[in-house]
C-alpha cells in the first residue's frame, strides 16, 4: 500500500448530477448524522425538504451523504494534513462543509471551479463561521502524502476508513487477503441486486430487461439473483419491475431465504420480519398452499412489511400476534445485530458501534434463539441469521446454543446450496456470504434442526 488516497475518482455515471441544491441537501443530512440521527432517516428528511430536486440530483445527494460517512476518517485526515483539524473547525456545519469540499476534491477529482458554486456563501448551510477563501484553500492547497502506520491492520483501517478496534477484531478472524477484500467492498457504493420472481424465472426476466434496454446479469451465488449493471436506474421504470417480477434484495439475504427450503406447502414463521424483504421471498417459496406468519418487535417496520405484502398481493402471508411458533415447520430468526455486513449501505454505523454494543447484541441474539427454540415443535427447522461479519454474533451464538441444547443438530448449508454455491458462500457448516466473493453485504446463517423433545 503506497498511498491511502484513492487512485481513481468516483465513476461520474454512478454519481448522479452534482448541483448546489443537491449539495445543500447532502450537507443538511450529514449534519443531522453528526448530531446522532441515523443516515437513512437523515437522508429521507433532507430529500423531502429539498423540493424540486431531479432524479439525478437526488441520486447525487444520496451518494454524497453515504460517502461523507463512508470516508470520514480519510477526509478528516486530509483536513488535518492541510492544517484544519476537525476539532479546531468550530461548528458542526463548518465540519460538514470542509468534509464535503474535500470529498469532491479527493474522491471526485474536482477543482474549485466545480466545487465553489456548490458551497460558496450565501449558504448552502447556516450558521457557518468559515469563509469561502478557507474552503478554496482546502481544495487548492497541495495535499501531502499521509504517513502510513507501521501496523498493517492500522494501515487497512486508515485506507478504508474504519475504526482501528473493528479492523483489529476482524483481523483476528479473517486472513489478510480476505480482510482487505471485505473492507474494500464495505467501503464502496454497493451495486443494485434484485431477486427474480417467481423463483426459477431469472433467464426470462433477464431477457425482458434486455429488450427494454437495461443491462443486467445473473449472479452465480444465488439462483434468482440479478445484478443491474446499468447505472441509470431505468430498471425501476421497466415492465419487470412494475409487474412485480423483480424485488430489490441483497444476494446474501436471498441465500438466507434459500436456506429455509424446502418450503412448498409449509408453514414458516418469519420471527424478525422487519420491512419484509425475506417475507416476500418465503411467500414465493411456500406457494399458494403454504403460509408465512410474519412478526416483528418494531410496529413501524412491520407496517412497511404489510404494505409490501399488499403490493404484491401475497395472500399466503399473515401477521398474527403473538406468532404461533409451535405451528411452524420452519422458523427464521433474522436476528437484530451490529449490521457490520451492511456498512456499505449504512456507513454511519462504523462510527457509532462499540465493542460494548456488540456484547449487548450477542445477549439479545442468545435470548431470542432460546425463546424461539422453546416453542419449536419436534422436526422443525430454525434458521438463525444475521447481517454481521463478527463471529461473536454468528458462530459463537450458535455453538453456545448447541452446547446447551442436544435436542438440536446443526445441518450443513451445503445440503441446500449444493457444492458449487457452497464453495462461494459457505464456511464449514455455515453460510458465510462475504463480499467480494458474494457481491453485496456480508451475511451469516445456520440451520438448526430439532431432532428431540428437549428439556422444554
């Protein structure tokens, strides 16, 4: 690693259309993130308040907000090397402006002629104490080469803008080549992945997209996964999308749904349904003779799942409360977790996570698995899953559970995935879908079969 600075600028086609109004919305959202608001909510609010933004401007705003959190450590390093340490930059608004100007310079390759109109006074955010000439110096002053830490782990943490403690923890688990690929993947804007519906119709969906001029390709890791290579987002206007033949879903998430199979005619309990992404896939797998029983502790997220189920007219999905877990043949626990596998989509979480929070998640996951297992009938399958890449939330939870519960056995995921896909997405008996080998986010899952009566 010769330099921590990016070798090539962001692809303009993926960036959208920069504008002063788009920059204003991005800055407002980043300021909200710095004050503790989740990035998704901050972005949604900023876009709602920025009336009149075009589609490409909105795309730029969304990417800029994620990029400012994604590369926060490197942007702050650049500011420090240029003599503007963030601790000395007064207001939160000022910090956001400096970061934005440096992102446009370092990661987009732009000069003051393009950046200036986006950030000059008056505005784009108030209050502010820094003047235009300071921002211009930040953009035009020669950027010194950053001194590299002696430790390879710290060099990777700096280059890919992660907290040292998190990379040190991952380095204990993954060899260096896998670790760097994982960090690099979680440090970039993720591609759009979809699930072709109904299952087994991917070739027909790809052919229809091609007829409409949308470039897309199959993803080897999952049988129905599609990656759209066209950066224009025209896919959302296609017949396939409007007719419900495509669902936005990460590849690893699709694999978790796959691990619940065989499902046709079965009853499935989606215990932590959230916004319903996996609920829709499970509904397709059970078919009209099966049932999906969906629940979640968050009423807000479950309301979104209900709306999606109505949109797709899935009559085999119900939302009983409480969930009758003892009726289910398969129980999916998509457990609350740190989201370390989803940092490409939610990069603000990098700076909010702590080792103490990981321990709290582990306790919640253990309690949830215990609670569900007590109600699982003999022969039932529990699929325990997370979007974490940390073993304390994954294998450690499963292995501690199995040590206490001899009535459950661990089934290798290869039995469902097959040898070819298991070579891409499995590690031992577990699903370990890690980018870039499996594109998208990082996911874990295990299949636990109740083979005995057990103490409960």
